[in-house]
C-alpha cells in the first residue's frame, strides 16, 4: 500500500529513517509543505527560506530519478498541515504517513495535531527519530531529568552510543508508481527572493557529502588549531546542510569512524573535537525538547528573567550594521549580513558584545541572527545566545566578558579578516587595525568605540548582581 512521506528539515534520500521505513513497506509518495509565512513568523529570513527551496528542488530531482513523485503545497501556517496532509492521503489512498520528528515546541504541536487527525480518520502515522542519536528523553540524569549542562550530557552520549544507533538507513530503491506527476516548486514571494543572497557558496542538496569529504581530507587534521580563526576556512561549513538535513549527523559520524579506526571520542584529536560539536548540536535539541520554556522566549535560567536589559535602539542598530567601533565585532556582523553565515568564534564574540557590553536583550540579537543566517536553527541559535548572555545552560559565568580587542589580537592576529570586512581600516598597519587610534578613526571614517570595555563590564556586572 502507498506510503506518504512528509519531508521537512530532512531533505535527503540517503540515510533518511522515515523514507527508508516507508520504502520498506510499499511505494512512496513524497510531500513537502511550503509555509514561508510560518517560517517567517518563526523568525527565519530570506537566506534560509531560499536555501530551503533550493533544497526541495534538489530533493525533487533526486526523488525523480527513482520515480518517486514529490507533491508540493503552499500552506499559510502549521495549522493547515493536518487537513492538507489528510486530504492528500485520502486522495491517493495512502496507508501511513511517515515523517522525521522535530523537537522545538511548535513543531511538536504541529506534528501531534497531524497525528491526531490521521488517527481520527483511521489512518496510520509514524514519527521517526532521525535528527539525533538519542530521542529527547532517552538520555537523562541519574535523577531522571534532562541534562542542563553539556559535559555530563556528552559523557552519557559517549557511554551509550552504539553502532546500531549510528547505522545508516538504506536509500529507497527505484519504484514504479504510475500516474502521479511531481508538482513544481511554488513561486517565492518577490520580496523574499530579492532579499536572499544568491548563495553560490551554498549549493543545495546532497552535494553536502562532497563538503564532508573535503573537510575530512583537508581540514579535519588542523581542526583543533584552526577552528577558532575566522580568517581561516578551518571548520566544515556544513551547518546549513545539517540544519535542513541535506546531510545527516550519522553520515558525518560514520565518515569520522572510517577515518579514525572506528573511534569517536579518541584517536585523532581534531576528529574527536569535531564530534564534540555534533554532540553540542544534539544537546541543544534535547534542551529545546526538555525545557520548552526556551521555546517561549524565556531564559533557561529563570532567575535571569528579571534582568534589566537596556532600551537602546541606537546601540542595537550600530551592532546590526557593524559600526560599534570594535573592529572584530563589526567584521563579524558585516560578514553575517553580507553572506548569511558567521564564523563560530565571532558568533560568540558578537553575541556577548550585544548582551554584555551593550546590555541589550539577547532575544533581539537571537532574532537578528535567525533572520540572516542560512544555517539558522532554533535550538543551536537559542542555545548559543543564552550561553553568551549567561542566561542558559553552561552559560558563561555572568562576570566573564570577552574583551573584543584581546579576542581580535588572538584570533585574527594579522587583522586580515578585519581588513576584508572593515575595508576602511585596511590602510592601517595590521597591528593598528585591532584598536585604531582616535585620530585614525576620524581620518578613515570609522566610529569611536560605542562603549568603553571596562565601564561596560561594570554595568553588566551590576545588572547581574542586582538579580541577587
Ligand atoms: P563545525 O565546527 O564544522 O561543526 C560541525 C557541526 O556541528 C556544525 O555544522 C553544527 O551543526 C554543529 N555545531 C557546531 N558548533 C555548535 C554549537 N555551538 N551548537 C550547536 N551545534 C554546533 N549553529 C547552527 O547550526 N545554527 C544556528 O542558528 C546557530 N546559531 C548560533 C548562535 C550563536 C550565538 C552561537 C554562539 C552559535 C551558533 N551556532 C549555530 C553554532 C555554531 O556557531 C555553528 O554551528 C558553526 O559556526 C557552523 O560552522 P561549521 O559547520 O563550519 O561548524
């Protein structure tokens, strides 16, 4: 009997649990629901939405080669998902709906509503766990709680991981399914299309696999030394692909094991460090599922709810536009706006600068990131922001503030990244670019620092101390 597979953030044929399970039971009919208005309501911007669409187009092509039709429907919001899917299932006499689970609150609610509708109609539905090694709730502390700290989570993850959990699911076989034509991609709203940065550096689809190969061949052995330097392509740059499931974390981990004598946590130190980043990714998915308050604009640390953030629209605009007068911060923000991606070191530096130096509500920064990031993903973004703002799990102690100038001399030692993204400072000798003298700033049209580091630090400490 016909199996309906609903794709969402799992845009791949290979190692896709829902697709493999469906294909094992019968011919497959694939469906994707485009809901740009809902994605925007969740804060995603043009870059990610455009990448999503390109990913669906690539998926349609790959499915087409196996003669698996892909139906595409535009829906206004998640509320329309149950009736749209139910109508398709009835029209095509599908037996069961398959999908891979997503863990943030609204996605779980949407999926529960879909499953309730299917069950009320006497149809089967199955939510598969695919995006993470352990379903949320499978790894808990000794007291039976979700982990609120990364290190013990990671230890438990490594203790319990098995080859079986990481086994790759088969790609579906070619099928013969007569009479159902694939449907074209719905048009993208002109305003969104205009805003999207054409991402030739992010070709959509399972081309991600080549990127993984490239990382393992050329970058992974230097990962430990190079991953913190924004001016070096030292990381995998796989985040957009992982966020939309164009590659699976299992494919990543299997490739690591193949290079590393079957090991994940030992052996090559660069590979082990990289695996750790994938465990961070999983950790934040568990946090989103286990502490749903973080999905409701709440801090993980409830004691920080009363923190008095400053109302400072001018400061916020200067941060967004990369004119805080701190060259490394400005370079990172300009990279984000110009490319839809920012290096991890700079995500930490710029996020902490907004939340601590400017003492502006981290949620404004979180939203700005999500609107621009091509890899924008709720759990990782929220986790990273709350970390930087000292409101989250593992949060940096509130009294720790990166000194942006020190970060600059350490992680962009030749100030080449700065020269690229803040070209008005390029005429200066490299050492002067980290913190140009006032006269040079005036001459080059570069702003003075918007806040003074020590004073900003005192102000942030006072605000946190006032929480008692
Ligand atoms: P690599 O170093 O090659 O890491 C491999 C993969 O591990 C990444 O692709 C990503 O999937 C995962 N990963 C790495 N670091 C983290 C982390 N700290 N938390 C969760 N997963 C991680 N990552 C996103 O994917 N989407 C986001 O929206 C996002 N927002 C962030 C916001 C802030 C404030 C901070 C501090 C971090 C954020 N990150 C986010 C995490 C991290 O910055 C990116 O995943 C990373 O820079 C992507 O580059 P890469 O693929 O080359 O990473």
